[in-house]
C-alpha cells in the first residue's frame, strides 16, 4: 500500500461495511431542525447529556448533542445496532473507543468546530481526525512559535501573509489528528514532531516524519488534508499507508 485514494460517495447511498484498507470520513452539519435534535438527544448516554448541559451557550449545547448523536447513528449503521445501545470505553489516556462487547475491529474518531463535525471510521487501524473553522482574528504567528517545531515555524514564516492562516490551520489539524490517533493526549507535545504544510487535498497524503527519539519513529502514518466545506480545514491521520478514503454526508437518505 502506497497512497491514500479518495472517492466521494453520494449522500443517497447506504454505507457498505468498512473493509480493511478503507477509511470513511463523514461530514455532519450540526445545525438541525428541532425534531432531529430531539431524536439524537434521546440516544445519548447520561454522561453525554451531562457534558452537553455543562456548556455555557445554547448553540454549543445543541451542536454537541448533534455531533455525538450523529456519531451514534453512524456507528449504529456499521454495527447494525440501535444508536442508544452503543457504549464506549476509554484508552489509557482518555481516547474513546467502542466497548469491547462490540469487538475491537472498528476504530473511530470525532472532531467538531463551529457548525460542522467530521467523523472518521476505519477497520483495524488507529485513526484520528481534526477540524477547524477558519478565523482570521487570532495571533497565529504567536501560536506557531509556542506549539510548532522550529522547522514548521520557519516554513510558515516564509509564506506570504495571505497564505499564512490556511497553512497554519493545515499544520495544526495534521498535528492534532496525529496526536488523537496515537491516543496519548497531553503527554505528546506538538512541537516534538514536524508535519508537512500542504493545504490542498489533491496533493494526496503525506507521510509523517517522526523525531528520532519517538517510539513510533519506524512506523508510517498517513496524514491527509481535508476540505469538507468552505471556511473549514481538517486533517486525517491513520496508521500505515495505501488507505482508500471515501467521504460521506450525514444523514444518509434511502437510495
């Protein structure tokens, strides 16, 4: 396996089983009608409802419910299980995973920003996804100096101003997707490894270059840029190479 191939799947098509060597990435719009919100909220576990209730703003609470409810609906399709029956466990550093009762083959990851979420599904390989809404008012250069490697800071600094924000977010999402895929949480420092600054999905996946003192230094990770909607930049990280990537829209409508 040597490259990540991408296919766009029509929204009216029911999903196949995700096979080995395949990655499915779902794009979820988080602003939904009240009846959809109510249906999704009814599937959430008690702890998920408590987490949503702790959010300060009503819009954020609604979007949290939709993101986590859509995740349950999507996983339910693959597992042929009612969304409300799905249960999770956590890895050592807090990464969510399916309860062992559902087997260990299906891997997933969720990210949401503003009004959009991405959900990545793979079979038999660790996976991470990250999504950011493009905002122009932050001091991205200061953030880069604090969180990025010296090589990344230099490459960003060489770009013209009009390209800086997109390149920063492309770098940020790749790093976050990789950290989430590894499941190591805050034990991994973002400036301890370097990712490519590619911003165009058409350029295909990149191979992550790991610092020599990292335990994964001989393991290949495929890192891919995602552009799920105007104004958003995302990234996918999956262990190994040659993955066939298909992109889906939620909800699925009967064909």
